C-alpha cells in the first residue's frame, strides 16, 4: 500500500459516505425523545401496581432550581463555614457538569469514567480547568484505570471516590469545582477531605433544612414542569384498575402542595399508599424503622401501624414491613425513580420488582443524536476505525504516515462528537466508544428508562417492551464501517477483504 493510493482511497470513502444510502438512512431513522427504551423484556399487562418517587420523577423541576441551590450553599460556606468572601463572585455555570461523574477526593479530580473503570481522557477537571492527560495518567500510577476497590460500594461511594448520580448533584459538582478554582487561583492551601465534606454539608443543609422546599412552594408555576401530563398518567392508570403508591424522601407538606398543583386537591384519591420522609435507600435495606401515621395536617400519630390504609399518609417505615402489610411482591410491581442507586438498585436486585429509570437528559441527548452533524460524524468515525483496524498490517514508512493521519482525524471527530453533548464531559451515556459507568448502572438497575413519566402516555397499558438483540462483538460480522464502505469496489477495499 502506498501513501498516495491510501489517501486517494480515503477521499473516495469520504465521498461515498456523503452520498451513499447508509448516511441518508441513518438521518431518516430518527430516535423519538418521548419513547421508552427497554433493557429487559417487560409486559405492562403483567404489572398490577405502579410505584413512584416524587422529586425528578413525578415532579420535574426547571433549571432555575440549580442556581438557587448553588447560590444558597455557596453563601452557607461563606457565612457559616467562614470560607473566603471572594467565593461570592462565583455564579452557577449551567451545563458545566453532567450526571454520573466521579470525584476523587484526595486528588480533587472531577472526571468521567467508563464501564470498564477507565478515565476518559480529556474529561478530568481540577476546579474549572481541565487536567492534562499525562498528569491524569501519572496520578494513577501510569494508567487510566481506577481499581474496583477505589471505585464505589453498592451506592456509588468508595473510600476516595464519590459518584454523583442524582440531578440535584449538578449544583454540588459546580460548587465543588468553583471553590477549588478559587483556592488554586489564589494560591490557598486546603485540605481536600474537609473541603469535600464542607460542600456536601452545605448542599445537604439546603435540602434538610427545607430551604429548597420553600422556594418551590412559593412559585410552583415557575419551578415545576409537565404537571398536566402527570395527572393524565396517574388518572389513566387508575381507570385501568392499577394500584398506585408513592415513596419519597420529601416531607408531606411539600409533596402535598406540589401534587395539588399538578394533579388537583384530591390527588390522594389516586394513591393506595403514600409514604413520605422514607429515608431511601435505607428504607429498602433497614428493618428498624416502623411506619408512623400522619394526620391530614401532617402531624405525627402515636398508634401502632398494623395495616396500610388507602388515603392515609405514612412516614419513614421500611420495605420489609411494606411487603408484609401489602403483599405486593415481585414482577407485578413497577417502581419509577431518577436515582439509580437510592431508588432502583435494591428493588431490582434484592426484591425482584420491575424498575423504570427517569432520565431527563435523555430528551436533549436524543435530539443531538438526531442531528445530521452527529450522524455524519459517527458514520465517518466508524469508517475510520474500520480502516485503521484492517490496514494496520502495512508498516512501511508511507503507510504508517497515512495511518497516523487517520488516527489524528479519528481523534478530532471523537472530540467534536463529545463536544456536541457537553464541552467538558460529553454524553452521560458514552465515553468515546464505551458506555459510561452511569450507563452500565442504568442497564443493570432498570428494566426500562425514559425522559419523563409522561412517556407512558404514548403506550397502551398492556404494551410489551422488547429490547432489541444487540450483537456481541463475535456475533457481528458486518460492522457499521463495513456496511458503509462495502458499496465501493476499489483495489484498496479488495485488499481489505483479503485481510479481514
């Protein structure tokens, strides 16, 4: 293979990909942002009981909430934890972080890790600035790999690494990065462990002390999205004789106001069970807390709970008592939540319930995937990958130069594709070619996933979701790049066939 011949063929490949049916077909077959996607086969006809989390499941919030959380936690750091007043100049940066990132407390690194425990190079940040790839590799002993024992326990918390898995963690990651940026910029030494704990405590105070609840209650119209659709979903399920329950960590008064806003003053009539301040994930694993009943005003009752009654409000409790008192077990129960660990993991792995993950980011990511720019980039990236794999046997000087040019172009396209989703960290679902750690957990802990509960309105209540058989690598003799380049009959491609 000589260089001119390789480059000429490369040009013909580009021309073909711009005009052949493969690209046109991809652009025509658009994904639906309102669809439900299945990891496991599940028939809604077999589901008799539907359970829901509240925050970011039934109630979706506007992005304004993130700025409020950031600003309040920042002020707590300054006023209560005595952090420098200069931090007050930092504002929330929408779109800086994405869900599913890991934070190495000892190294002050926020980064994206793939399903195989490798850091995606180009996505490691200390403060608000990227860390060079060489430094990341040096920090981890000459590798991008993070050992399992460092990664996380069952709930995403390792000895030195913490995974940010819920949507409320976006302002926390941005505040963490902003504070580190301030200290580094001003040459201030800081203890990494104390800093991380202080910021976690400040963010926690915003939730635990009820500050966030007050903002939302004062302006439900501004903060809560898709209210009418939630009523339609719940009402439809009840009309088809499904039982409904709610298990949330939020307090009753907050949930009550939000549900009245979305569903109406008689929202409790739709639910067979309502459990607030459940303390998930402990609710699913700890048997010690019994249920307590609340009256209509939210005051605690003292009587022992021997049954869970429709129309009543319960606080705390545990899943083992819930199962004993209701008899709701196994695959006839489908529970929806946004947090893969706190909401879904225990239910699927320990109790055999069906689970549905609410992933609001899915809508935006699918709209990007549907763009012509993304389609062309992905198709050409796959073609280049195939060319590199099959032509690497040619090791003369000219051929090596062509291969280096292809590798450089492939890396440029990969970076371009990543930036379409998020300039710092890319897609929450993929690294350059592997699923993210978040994606692997999404597949493991959810039967189905969707952008919002309202997606259920697009399906019959007896609909069966069939996940497509995804070919394993040894089951896929025709890869996308082979399909795209297979229409060209050139001597160059004939050589490729011989070495395939």
